[in-house]
């Protein structure tokens, strides 16, 4: 008797065994597959920091699969059907994606498999609620978060997560490159030391991180999430981005801790992630074009030197610089600081939000297409439920409010460490004697501010006024 035909389970942004619908539904010997799809993803292929994470997440997944993970590189529409034919697979399972290029590629894979007489079985998106379930009374998608979130809460709890299945692997020789051959890690120079010190990718580490959050920072999350010097956030974003945890797993784990301000605040943040995904499904050009079309005519001021100073953490504003240096060192940045540095780029420096989106895409380990695009548009004032353009964060006041003792700035901008708390967030206001005693020489050991806050704010508001005068009216 011939052995049963295998089922290929195609992993993508779901690098786990638990709560994996496509894997759980595999009713035969399994061939687990990951395809690195650089070409199809185009400009949204993973950036350098994300590739570092992907390497280690794939290594962890392969270990969980007993060394059975098959790797490939190329267009999935070519690779997946070809492998299915070579192995005699009767079906290919996968969990649906939300990225526009991924949706197109999935459709091409399905069509090729069906032409070859093989079953193409896509399963639910990795979301709390299926697309279309959370809709306005008219049946459309929401463009404002608060009613979207009310509708989510009214819909009841998301589906319970699935347990990891007992797997039987197909006895086949699938071939494919080794993980090292995909060249996901930096070589020369090896800039990933900070990432290695900060993170341990993979599903087992993700479960540990979730457990630690539940018994630690969750209780004080409502207030602690705004303090960048404190361990008050979950740091689960890269786990969700790579699917080491599903949003359903996180939802039920947090909701199971009972009602509390911390749990309510955290679930609302999980709701913003969901909202961003639903927005991308409604507006596939979200990463490139403003949701408010009038903003396409915004009078940006191209300034390569200012952009470079922002990227390097050399703006002269300590909280902004601390955030950008944390990002470069660890591939992550505290969310409160993300808002401040994004506002600074778009409004103080008048640089297009797409420039910041692209930099975050390359440097964040949690770079998620929907969340990155929606968040940058929110800060820029051109997206769904956007912050008003005239809301311009004062980086000095933000530092004084949320890093009052200066621990965050002192960690990431050590050249200012000896300044007093009073002047740490605005070193140019310190007396010459204090600067000398702290070893600070503005313009040499630490840059002077590249823009004046009041002047930059006035320039941004003037640009916004010109946009409004040009019409049609900017929607608020």
C-alpha cells in the first residue's frame, strides 16, 4: 500500500505551532514549509532588523518541528506549486495574509494548485475578528477607532485559541537551502549585538514573555506604558508581528486576568493593531498614500541632512535622540517615544511621513505593514482617526513629563548623563558652568538643536494652513 499523500503547511507570519488553523487542519502527513518571498514583497520585504528576527524565529520553529522545516526562496506562486507537484502533495494549507502583495501572491498560488488538481486551503487571517465581521451599520469598514473598538467589544470574545496539534510528518526528501544559506543575518559589520542582548525570538520565548507580562507589568500598564525608563509595556509586538503568538492567545490570556485598568488599556492597544489591519484591507495603498487625499499636496520641505540627523539620533533634542538610538541598538522603541519622534520628523522637520515609515520598516524587529503605516498616518494627521495636524508634541515637555528623572535619556544619550534633571531635556538652557561641569559642549559632544521648537511649530502650522486654503477641505 502506498503511503498517504502529504499535506504542505505553508508558514508565513505565523511562526508557531499553537493556534495555527492551517496546521491544526492538516489531516495527513505534514511537510512544513517557509518561503522567503523577497521579490514578491518588493519594497516591503523585511528590513535588516526584521530579517535578524526571522532567522532566529525560523530556527526556533524548526526545532519545534524536530528539524523538519523546509526552506525555499523565490516567488511563492512558482515555489509552492512546484514543490507540491514534486512531493505529490494532495493539499497546501496556509493562513491568509492582509498585505496587498501577499493577497495577490496567495491567489496566484491557489490558482496554480487548482490547475494542477491539488487542494488550496487558506484559513482565517491572524486577527481577532474575521474581515467583514466588524462593520458599520451600512456594512462598510470603520475609519474611526472608537466606534470600531465598541463594535469589537459588542461582538463578544474572539474565538478561543487552538492547542498545538500532534503532528505526523511526511517521509519525503524535500530539499531546499539551509537556514544559513538564506543569509538573513548581518555579516560585516555585525550590527546585531544589541538585538541579541535584547531579544530571544521563537514561540517558546514568546510564551515566556507573555507569562512574565501577565504577572508583572500588566497590573500597572494603564500608567506604566507611558514611562519609557520603566518596564511597563508588554514588549510583545515582535511576537505578534511574526506570529510567535496569535492575537487570540494574547487576548484570552489578558482577559483571563480579570477586569482591571491595565487589562482594559492593553486590550485597547491590541484593538489598535486590529484596526490597522482592517484599514489595510480596506485601503491597500495605506503604506504609500494618505487616507485623506488632500494631504497628497502637503508642502513638505525636503532636507536630507535633517532626515539623517533624525535617523542617527543627533537632533539635539534628548528624548528624540534617545528613542532613535534605542531603535538602532535594539530594533525596538517605546511606544510613547515612537509618537514623539514621529511627530518631530513630520512636524518639526517637515519631512514626509513615508520617510519615517521606511526607516522604521528597516530598523524595527516588529515592523508590521498595517500598524506601521496606520500609526505614521495617525501622527501625520492624514490617516484614519488621525491626531489633528496641529497637535505637535513638544519634545522637551514630553521628556519632562514621561522621563522626569531622566533615566531613559541618560541610558541612551550618555554624553548628557551628568546634567541635572532640570536641564537634561533641554541642555541648551543650562548655564555655561553647568554644561562645563557635566562635560557637555553643545555642537561638539552633543549637537545643538537642529530646529527651534517654536519656529518649527509655526512653520508646520503655516504649511497646514496653506494646505487647507488650497482645498478641498482637509477632513477632521
